């Protein structure tokens, strides 16, 4: 079962990253998983973070802005009404994305074709009973726990770095305030490094979220497929009994 779990995860990883799942040499497979897959795994995750929310936000924002521009241009509107229309065009699409109905995001971006493909991977590993599928699910749950543990470490690391940065900044400000240096000059010189650090942190958080999203895509693809396969096996059992 351990080997079956490895095989299913490797094939599913290859499939969701758009690579052939045909058996390759161990060396070639190792090279791909070390140098090729990580970058595309992050790209997949970041892309999924903004999909479909980014599409909904972009389209709805464009529609509302065009509608507001039409009203402002063709009707005599006061400055307050014009400002209100612009505010609505800015914030209402955000509400649509934040409070979207579950049917637009609850499936982790997974579709029927992907589930059927992973079901094929399960069947090719001789998972021909519900009991065997449940054993695989137990292993997948353990692996998911390991992934979440790693993501938590990344978040803790970013938080720790920022804590150290803030402590260092506070110490520098206290030292400068006790010395004869111009504090405004010191703060202005430190603005650029601070902004760079802030942008790097945002990028790091985006990559962490993207990694988490890609991992959810992988794990949930297998979990949905397990449920689908159990349903098929249960249906066959019912047909035989009839």
C-alpha cells in the first residue's frame, strides 16, 4: 500500500503539471521532480489562487466601471453621485469575489475529467475493493498532514523574520534618538530597504499560499477520485446482488 500510495501521488503530480505519466527512467524522473516540477507546482498554485476569483473580479469591475462611465457621461450627476458610482464600481466586485457561492470555489478547481484520470491511476494499481481504497485514503491523510506541517513552518519562518526585523528597527530608532543623529534622515534612508523587505515578504507569502493551493489541488484530486472509485465499486456490488 505504501508503494501504491507513492505511485498514485507521483502519477497525479505528473498529470496535474501537464507531464506524461508514462513510466520513465528513475534518473530522468528524479531530475524532473527536483528541477522541473517545483517551479511549475508553484505556478499551478499561484494560478489557482487567482482563479476563478480574478476572472470574476476583472469582468465585474470592468462592467461596473463602463456602466458608471455611461451614467456619468449621459446623465447630469453631481460630484457626490459620481464619486458614489465609482466607489460602488470599486468595492462591489470585491464583495462578489469575497462572498462568492461555494459552488464556484469549493471543488478546488478540480473537474470531472481530472477525477476520472486519477481514478484510472487507482484502478491501474489494483485497488479493486472499497477496503483497499480506504487504506489508500489513510495514507493520503498522513501525507496531507505532513504537507500542512511544512506549510506551517514556512509561515512561522516568515513571521519570525519579520519579528526580528521589527526588533532591530526599534533598537536602531532608540539608538538614534539617544544620539545626535538626525532621526528624519535615518528614517528616510531606511525606507527603501524596508519597502524591499516588505515586497519580498509579500512575494514569499504568495508563494506559500500558492504551494498550499497546489498541494490541496493534488490531495483533493486523489480524495475525490477515491470517493468516485468507492462509488463505482459499491454500484458494481449492488448490481451483482440484484
